[in-house]
C-alpha cells in the first residue's frame, strides 16, 4: 500500500491543501483590510 506512487499522491494533496488554505486566508485578509477603510469608529 505504501508505495512510491501513493506517497507522491499524498504529498501532492498536502501541498494542494496548503495552497488552497493560503489562497483563502490571503483573500480573507485582503477583504478584511479593504473593509477597515470604510469604517468610521
């Protein structure tokens, strides 16, 4: 079960998951920073 093809797929999925989390969190951070300019507290 733990052959080279399986491990390469696992590594690829982990890298993909990290990339997706980074894109989502950076979009959320930019959206949050953009929204703070409109607030007048």
